[in-house]
């Protein structure tokens, strides 16, 4: 067989081999002989729907001077969010993961916006830390929305009281009304 004939035969085999393989064929790892999964080309779209708590309202109260480390003085909203306030005053904090409030950050695991669920489009609200959303001396009787980040739960909350003072432990009291999980399926 001449070299030119051999070359033509090899080219023909090569092209036939390419024609037999399509881009949809699965590629296998010869070491394990398992089908390889394609690598993602972009970040998956988050289609998770937020959970809206629009059930009945409850009132939570922490009295002035009450021990914030006791369960009775923490609003244990979920397994991860336990809101309370130190007796020296300051902001709310999440007793599940914090031992005191950090200005402009606490309560960790939450974010807040001004407004009420019934009259607000969540996508247009500016959610931030509680302190960045509203100053403590302005907090009473303001409609707020609390977002529990990890669980993606949204609820209405309105503070009814907020004690001032602080130096001798004569502060730390607060109360609010918040919505609960809806009872309808």
C-alpha cells in the first residue's frame, strides 16, 4: 500500500470516528467507568420562596433588669434566633450566637426594614441591621419587617416599649408585638 493511500485511509477512519461521537454522548472515567456529570456553567438560580409569617400577633416583653441569659427573657423565635437585650441598655442581640450586642451588626442572623408586610413589596425594601434601619429612640410604634436570614422568614414587628438608662443595670427592658407563623396551609 502506498503512503498516500494509507494516509487517505487514516483520514477516513478519523472522520468516521468523529462522526460517531456526538456532543450528547456521555464521557466515562476509565478508572471507575462511571458517567461523569457536566460541570455547571453558571450559578444555579435561587428559586426558594420566602416564608411569610402572617399569623396571629404575639407580644414579647423583657422587663427592666431581667436576666437576658434566661430563656424566659429571650424571644426564641426559631431554633437559631433568640432575641434579647442586655441590662446595660444597647441594642437587641441574638443570644443563640452572641453574648452582647455589636453596634450596627446585631442581632446576628437578622435584617430589618421599615414598613409592614401588607403594604410592602419585599423586593423593594432596604434590609439592614436593626440599628442601621432605625435608632433606638425612634423605635417605639414603628412598623418594621424582620427577616430571619437563614430560614428566609419574614414577619411584621412593632416595638411597644424600649427602656432607656443603662449604667446601673436599670435598662434592657423592651416589648414588641410580632406576627407568627400562619395557621393556614
